[in-house]
C-alpha cells in the first residue's frame, strides 16, 4: 500500500537532488528514505529513480508518479490547514529573506509566527534575491521576502513596503560638493550590491538609464560589508537608510545630495502559485503587519557597533 511517507520521500528527492539531502529535509536517516523509495518502487514493479549516474534522477515513470504525488500531498496540506486549529497545526515553514530583512524586522516576524502557530517549525534562510527566487522555484522554499525585481508569472506576490537608499561615502572623499549630478558618480569607484541582489539589479538598471558608467566598481554580497568598505574611503555606496543612520550620526559616513534621487525599492512576498495554501497566506498577512524596514532591530549591526566601539 502506498503511504504518504513514500510520496514525501519521492518529492523530497526530486526537490533536493539526493537521498542524503532528502533525508535531512525530512528529518530522518538515509536508510529510511532509501527503504521508503524501494517499497514504493516494489509496489509499481518498475524503478522510479535512475541510479546509474552520480546524481539521482527520476525515470520517465518517476516523473509521472511525482506529479500525482505532489497533487496528493498538496490536498493533504490543504485539508490539514483548513481543519486543524492554529494551535495544533504541525508543519515546517521554509522562509527565505534577504539581508536587509534579517537586519531589521525578521525577529518580529518570527515571533509573530511562533505566537500564532506554536507547533510550526520555522527554517529561515538568508540569501541573495536571485538565489532565493531559484530555491522558491525549485520548491526548496515555501515563501520568500525580497525586492520586486522578478516577473510574477507562476507566483503570487503581495506588496510589503518601500525601501529608501541614500548615497554615502567616507568624510572627505567628496569634499566641497553640495548638489551632485548622478553622472558625476561615474568619476568614483561605486560600491554595489551586485548582480545577485534584487536591489543591485534594480539600481544597476537605473544607473544605466541615467548614463552612469563608473570608472570601477567593487561589488559585495553583503550590506554590512559595504558599510565598512564605504567607511574606509574606497568608494561611494548606496545603502538603506535604516542601516546607515547610526553611522551617519557617528560621523563614520556622510550622506551625499545626489540628483535625481535613487528610486525606491519595493519589497514583496513571493509564493509559488501552486503552493499558495491558507497557511502561507496567513504568514503573508503576519509579514504585512510586522514589516518595518525603517528601523534596525535593537541588536542590529549598526547599533551594536556603536555600543561596542567596533
């Protein structure tokens, strides 16, 4: 008899690409996943996995069974979410966020989810926007919070808030300037968030439209690292107001009056359309209520560094 555990094992292998990763996803040992799949294959009489190569792949029959397995698991999840109370709903929530969310309001969101769904195991992941979207598409994340830099086809998007970035540099790097045309920034090294960042993609496109061709760039995958690089005087950076506020007050950075101003970055939640279950929709509503990009969390890097003198 086919069991839900067998369906879960097959789906986990398809999403993670290996039995070891599937076992970690399901919280069991490798041998348990292997047995589930073998028993599943025995009930069909033909293999569902191609084990001939280094990576485990689904056979043609395995792909067809997987599609039906996903439909069954989806209906199972929908049934549980609809009829189980919030206090007893037990499942995992794989939540992907970018660094800025982690530095600002992520703790408040996690606390709100835990209060509403005490038996839900939250697995937060902090990564770059492009990587989060790829993991969302592959079914390795349930929900992502990131800049609105990607097409909505196949996804459910909900608007959260706008993030304001400002141009900053170390004191003295651009002395004697008041209003600075954006084209002049091309004379300096620009510290950018890179091509894997949603903000980096959007602001990079904006700079190109305004004809800004910097003499050189220093890309970084970390906002916190960019703060340090900017404070060292190596170039000019665009950074979120909530991250730089304390550094401006402490005199480690100065804000530049560049015209025109940078565009606002719109942040959204993203869920795959086929996975937009009531539980995830409820988490989206919690995200809307707790979202606050304007203030660094009390233990955020900027405030911590000022307190410790780091």
